[in-house]
C-alpha cells in the first residue's frame, strides 16, 4: 500500500534545505533516517519508494510538503502519525496522510502550489504600487529573470494564477500569497523582492515589463529565505486526507513555545534599541 504524507517543518533549524546533500544535515536526510527507524513498528518497505513534492532552500519553511512511502500492510497501523512522529526531532512533523495509487507522484500530480512570503519593514511602502505590480506579474510569462541561474528546466515560462498582498497585523509589512502549478528556483523570493522595490520606489512598472520581456539585465535580488513558507500543495479530490488530533495539539504546543521565545527576544532587542537611542541622545546633547 502506498501512502502520501503531509509534512510541516521550521526551515531555520540548522538544516541545509530539504534535498539530501553530502556532508550537511538536510530535512530529507532526517526524514529518511526516521522512516528507517520506523520500519519495524510501522512495516515500511524500505525507502526506495520515497518521493517528495519539491525542494526547499536552506531557511525556507513548509506547512504542506508532501512525500510518498510504501507500507507492507494493506491497512493503516493504529496511531500511524503519532508513531511516525516519535522518530522525528522537534520542528518537523507529519500531520496528515492519505492512501494513494502506486503511480501517484507528489511532484507531478500537484495541480497547484501556494507559497506565502512575509516581509516586515520600518519604512512606509506604496501599497497601491505593490498591488499594481502583482497584477502585471499574474498570468503566463517568461520568468527567467526572476529565477536563479543554473537550474535545469525545459522551459522558463510559468503561469502565476494569483498574487494576493495582505498588510501584516502586528508589524508594518506585507504577506505575499503566490499561487502557480510550479515555480522556478528562487522565483517566489525574487517576485516578492521586486514588489518590495516597487513599493519603495526603487523600481517602476516599466522595469516590471522589461523583466518579463527579458530586456532588463539586472535580476531582482531574492528576499531572505526565512520569510518563505510552502503553504499548500493541492491534489485531485479523490485523495482523502486524514489527520490525528493529538498531533495537531502537539504542534500547537511546540509552536506556542517557540513563539513565546521569539517574543521574549523581541522584547529584549527592542529594549536594547531604546537604551541605544537614549545614549545617542545624551551624546548629542553633550556635544
């Protein structure tokens, strides 16, 4: 029996991206080791049938990475996800599963991929200009100037189905939600980077059009990877996904602990900035 698994992970946990590489720790390597440990208790048939939906760069997060494995049994073991997660480190979670046919491909059977990029800024950005830029980038275009050189792809033409831009609730900045069947390497981060340049007034719409026509020589710089999330991968409705509530509760608890830690660091750094400003003002007054 073949099983598809949905996987969430925090990419900034000292992993060198998803794909297995020599001499560095990657998420794929962690997953393969955990599946090896689970072989006896869950009756996994090796890792030869292991497939995944796509690679993510170092620092990139995922809520909905999808992998495929094979089981010896024709039925799902009891507490399946709980037992799988027992072999994973904190920050990586299997949270949903579905029975799939042998020929199911997590990569090629995906009908839509959704990414979110979170960008915060202390500077005021032109929201309307960002929205107009997003409209220009939507549709089918040659995105070669929005990708990293060196990737082996048959075509650099891609169709962006939708780009939504939402102001962040707690900080000044934006969430970019970008949807397409597939993307080029670094494409989402470079699109988000160009939209920020539009909002900052460092680029205009003629630059956007020139980039899409391949006439503009300088590629937009990709934004840092730690703001990017592989949010969702859509498959056909015949795939029936199931979840186990205890796993969600564990994830919620772990994420809350991380959030509390980040808030603590935020408060400390904010206070450091306040002290620094006070000292700078004292120096200015003394002069």
